[in-house]
């Protein structure tokens, strides 16, 4: 079975709706207290999988976010297991750039919930919509923090597998702008976890940010997150994803077989060093990408300081100009056959010409000077010397003239050109008005 996960929620954990107006909250939980400590205050977001509420801890007097899985999805054991996996994965990592999950449980109607920190800010897709093309310095600042979050996850044996702008949240913490929080480990792959959730051939993720091996349903590792981060970098710099199409299969096919347009072609101000880094992250072969998030984080830091990255020189960057037209090679067998056919045709023409020459000793041709036919006689042997001596001088002169080689042009194989018509006569008074 292959499934493509759509975004779980219109608003991520603790996120305000993009319209700025909270949707109508269902009366089922609004105003209630869950597990005698979480008082539900407002609905922050809603999606196909569940809902996110803002709650207040009645004992700690602290605002939190509660994600509740929809009741109709609770009966699906696989969805339920992934929902619980999110809480376990996020809490097991314990990094400041990953949303903090503090609790999970079950409601009276059987719905499952997880409790996490409430975030005030915007997700990355909203920030990109405002900025269109982010400055390189801001892009590097955000990307370095994403690397720190995912490096901690990978070191804990967890692969996110669904990194996308909706799952990167930007908040303000103390004096730091664009402080990153990575969300939603719902389809994360956990080392030594249940294999049923990550079966071979199962496609999980969001199409525009999926690695080629993820598109094929292969068993993925942490390098699929490196590819997804490359897509995020490309989108932050250019305002466009590297691969887009009108259909799902079109997007997956481009991830598998088509090279992305280099960022400098879309936005010339992108530095060459950052372009090479992005293109290396987007390599279709996992062995040619950055192999760890720590390695990628180090090169991003070097670029931010004005230094060159030190990654292995294994990437041949696609030229920043249209590719040359492909030259098609002709098969040697085809050329050999064509040569034999030409030789056979020439032989047939030569045999025909020889046969025509033996059948007609004399040929009547049109004279090139006049329209009267010219007769070409077959060559006759010369007369004996004694006979020539007995001829009169006039006869000898005529014979010499007849024996002289012809100076006429070689016979042409086309019809004689008709003589030009004389130009019409004009009245001199009209041609020369001064006379």
C-alpha cells in the first residue's frame, strides 16, 4: 500500500490560524478540563487527522498546546501508533529546536491526545510567502538551526521523513529572531522500532519534499532528511520548489529522473558556494549527498562566515545555461548498408551507360550555337600517304580540315536555350526628351 501524507493540520502545534481569526471551536472540548489539569481555551487549528487546542495547565498556570486525534481515526491502529510515535520521538530527542512534548493520554470518548509547548510565531511557509525570496543570511540562519534539530534526532536513531515548511516554526526567543522549532514527527522512522510502520514499498511523505528513494518506497535513512532540507534551502532562496508538476506522479517522476534548475539561474544573486551546497543536498544518489547533518551544518557555517565549504569534490554542478542539443550517433551497420546500396546503384548506372554506348555509334545532337542538328561521325582510319600525295592541293586542304579535332563544345544533356528575343524599339523622343 502506498500513501502520500497530506499536511496533518492547517495550523501546526501551537500555531495561530493564518487568517488571524480562530475557527469556530467545537463545543465538545471548549471550556472542559482534561485529566483534571488541562483547561481547553481555544481551537488553534484543524485538519484531516486531528485538531490543535490552546490549553492552560491548571496547576502550573502555563499555556500549552494539545493535539487531539480525531475519533474516527482512533480505530486505525496504524494511525494511532504513528500518533503515539510522534510523542515518543519528540520527547526522546530533547533538543531546544524540536517542539517539547510533555504528555499524552486518552479522552473519555476514546480520542488520543498529546500535549506540547505552545508556540507564538509563524511557520516557514508563511515566512516565505511574505519574503518571496529570502536573503542568503536569513536562509543560512534558519538552515543551521534545522541542522541542529535533525542532527540530534538522527543521533537518537530517529529520521523525520516529512520535513517541509509547515513543520518548521519560527518564533522569537529572548533576543533571537527566527528561532527554529521542528514539529510533527508523526511518520518518523525510529531505529529498532516496529517494522510494520515502515514497510518496504510504502510511500510516506509530502511529494514536493520527498527524496528519490522515498518516492520509490525504498527503505530510507537519515539522508532523506538531508534531501528534504536541500528542497527547503532551494525554496527559501528562489521562492520555488525544485520539482513541480500538475500531478502527483509528475512530481515523483521529476524527483527520480530530472535534475533541478540551479538556483543561480532563478536568482542570480545566490552565491556559488551556497548553490553548490544546495545541489549536493539534492543529488539523487544518497552516496553523493552530505552524509550527516553535522557535516552539512559545518559547511553552512563556513558559508555564513564568507569561507568556502570543504565537502568532498564529488559534485559536478549543472551548467547555469541551457543544455547543449543532444547529438545522435549513426549506427555503423546503417552506414555500411547505405554505402553498399550507393555502390550497387552506381554499378547499375555504369552498366546501362556502357550498353547504350555500344548500341549507338553515331549520335545526333543539337548544336549549341544554332538550333540545327550537328552530326558526329564515327572515327575513320587515315588515308594512305600515296593516296594523299596524288590529291590536289584543294583536296588536301579539305582533308586536313576534316581530320582536325573538333573544337565544338561537348554535347549537353539538356535542351538548347532559345535565342533571346530582341528588345523592343522605343521612340527616341520618349527615351531622350532633350532632343
